[in-house]
């Protein structure tokens, strides 16, 4: 990971036009969107994952450490699988990140009372989107 470098014009266009899906399962707790590798241009998907991993910064989601990349009003991340196994790229607004919500006392009450629940969900074989 290095200093943040803005997305290339091609990647900015890709994230602007990609078919982002709203993660309905987490709408009330962790609103975000995701794209699926096999539904988008694979070379641009891989380029985006590589950019996130190269120029992103480490951040927390409860006790889970992930690499996040900030661009415009959004924060992008994957769940950390090797690139050839990465199927999902997630994004949310900056004010919906764990670190922002923790700093502003805005964590979902359910997770505040049981902080390990988010880790158990993230650790299951199903991918967190």
C-alpha cells in the first residue's frame, strides 16, 4: 500500500457506469453497494482491485483489518481474497464507514451491543457484500 493515487480516467468511468447493486441485507446497518466480477469487464475489475490494494490504506471493520481506497464521495474495498479469487468490490459513502461511524457514535445498536456478530458474519464462507 502506498500513498493514495487517484483512479485513472478509465477506472473513474468504470466505477461511474458499473452496475452497482445495493446490498439489501445490510441496508439498515451497513448500507453499501457492490459489483460482481462476472457481471462487469474483468480487466477493469482486476485493475480496480489492484488499484485499491496498491494505493489504499488499512482500516478497521470492528476487529477485521481491510484495505480501503477513498475516491470522491465513496470508499472502496474488497474482503482481502487473492486477486484471482476476488469476486466482489464494495463501496459506501464516506460517512457510512466503520471508522467514521465509530468516531461519531453512529454504530448500529445491534453491533454496538454484540460487536463480534459482524466478525462472525465476515468470517463465514459466504462473502460479505
